[in-house]
C-alpha cells in the first residue's frame, strides 16, 4: 500500500463516519410539540407543549358535554369529563408525539403533534 492509497482510505473513512453521525442523530425536539384538541373530527385548539410549563387548565364545552384538560411541565392530562364511563380521566398523561387521550361519548380527541417531521414519519419506500 503506497502513500496515496493510505490518504484515499483515510478520506473514505472520515466521510463514512461523518455520514454515519449525521444520519443517526435523533430528530430535534424543541418547542415544536403541541397538543391538538379535536372535537367531532375538527381541530378546535392548538396548545404549545414545553418542559417547565406552568400549570394551566383548558375547558371545552359542546352540546355533547364538558371536558377539562390540564397542561403542566410538558404533559397533558384530562382532569374532568361529564361522560358516564370516565375512561378518559384514567388515561395516562400524554407528552410524546403520537400519544392520544380520547373521550368517545363527547367525540373529543387530544393528540400530541409536532411541526417537525422525524425520519420515522417518512414513507417506507423512501428509506
């Protein structure tokens, strides 16, 4: 192996390592997460979701009933619903993109979304 071969090999290794670190780093998650509140399939509110966020409640009243959300420290939970089954009250707080809280009797959906697209959201054919 001559000196020129070693230089080319070293450059190839550097480029390969650089591409590896660029493509494997996790997507940025900053202030782009938000809570999408949907009633009967229509988005009625967008609530920013951030770490260190102060406690704030949001009331939603429709002809089907009343729901209250509590958003605090980057997490959202349902604290009140006047439906019979109360399943939505017992659901775990949501904080990660894609997690949901659903109140079926009120047609009420809470979903964590993000403005930024992650590599997992891409179509499988593009990979």
